């Protein structure tokens, strides 16, 4: 260490000591409770993942780190696209958050929302578990949070109350609720739909009243939120994007924990993430997709696109992909394309 920085550190430590009585200068005292933000609660795979993380941490730290779940992004009044800023500012201590909701602040996260980038689950894994995932964690760290593990919301399928959708023409004029990044507005505009941005909290009454016709979300969200009861009777399985979840902690909170507790929290996040991904894929990544049979039994019509039908959606959204490739970062997207091409199926 250079003498100057050594002196600076010594001075800083002395100043800190002068202002603290008893407590050590470098670690703040533990809080009696830590606030974890989530968009949805424990009826959903996402909320279950948060619960598993909190339970493992409480158990393994003998209650030193006690985490309370705040679903509905209630710490920021449901405004999910502000979650990342609130995390950075310390309004939220930790979160399991969707890449979509954080992409307004971290433009690289739009990668996962590039239409038709990831053709299957192996492609998602090739990104999150490969060089792209590593790079994304460096980016998140630079953006001001401590990223620990990946989870998954899931493949976002198209639903609406009006008619079966098999072609981009079928989407014409449908009012579709979207969330998060302007990328979603571009995608649905390119498809001829009429996209409108709103929070998840506002979306559900909008389906019920018919103020909007459709939406896109994973089928695990569809079933847990019972979207068939608010008119969403048509599903198109098009797998156009999937949103991973990220387990993160606010930087100051992280720094306040001992290295041993940090290790516990990190390992618990990785375990919870793995379990959560399995829960999120249940009924969808096995032969016959049994979850879809359950949904059809609710009186929902499910369209499975042929490869040629799917291609029409890929073509129509290609200009959006090309435009947003530049925003996300050409290098990162190219790496993602390479990782996907090389994936084990
Ligand atoms: O708002 C949504 O659509 C949701 C629940 O999937 C997210 O938070 C991204």
C-alpha cells in the first residue's frame, strides 16, 4: 500500500472510531430485520424462491440474519421498475428481482428480452451459467448491488381475451399490457399490437374490466394469478423471451455482515435459486408439458405454433432485435449468441 493511501485509511479509521462508541469502526451493527422485495408472493415459484432463501439464511445464521418478505414490491408502492434504484439507495435491503424490472437502470439486462434470442431452457442456462452470466454480475456490481445467484420467472407466453393468436396479423389492434423496458413497446408495436405499459398491480384489474385485452407472462404466473378468471382464455405458446431472476443484496448491508455470514447468504441464494428454477419449470420442461393440460382443463385454448408460424413472429420482430442489440451492447449480445449456439441440448 502506498504511504499516502495508508495515511488516508488510518485517518479515516481514527475519525470513524472517534464517532463510534463501542461498535467496531468497519462493521455496522446487524439490523433486527432485513427487507426482501419481490413482485409476487409465495403462491408463485418466484415468491417460493425468496422464502427458501430467507429460511436457509435464518436457520444457518441462527437468526442473526432475519429476513422478511415484501411481495407486491410494497416497499416502493408497487412501482416495480423503481426496485433497482430503491435497492441501490437502501430503501430495500435485498431482493429477488426480474431482469425486466431492472432493465431501465441496467441496459444490459435487456439482453434477456431480445425477442426470440433463447429458443429453449438450455439456452437460458447457457447464458446465466456461462460467460454472459459472469459479465452480467460484474455489470450489476458496478451498477451498485451485490449479485449472488440466478433464478427464473420463465418463458413469457402471450395471452388475450379476444381470439386465438397464430400469426402477427391476429395480434393487430389488440391492447397488450407490457411492463418495464421500452423494448417491449417496440416488440409489440412491430407486431401490430397496441402495447400499454403498466405495473403488475394495475394490470390485473385492467384485465378484469377489459381495459386491456392481453398480456405476456410465464404460465406459472398465469395459473397462480388465475388469469383465466379475468378473461385471459387464449394462450399462444411462443416462448419469445424469458426473464431470469437475480438474488441480490444492497452493498452497505452486505458490507455490514461478517465474511462467514456473507458466505452463508451467498450459498443459500445459490441453493434457493436452483430450487426455484426447478419449481418454475415444473410441468413445462418435461414431455407432454402437463401444466398445459391443467390450464386447458380450465377452459383455456392453447395455441402451439408450428415452426413456420413461429418464424413469422421472429421475422416481424427482427428489426427490434437488431436495434436493441446496439443498446444492450453488440459484444455482449454476440457472446450470448455464441453461447447459445454452443449449448448442450
Ligand atoms: O409484471 C410482470 O409481468 C412480472 C410479474 O412478470 C414481472 O415483474 C416482470
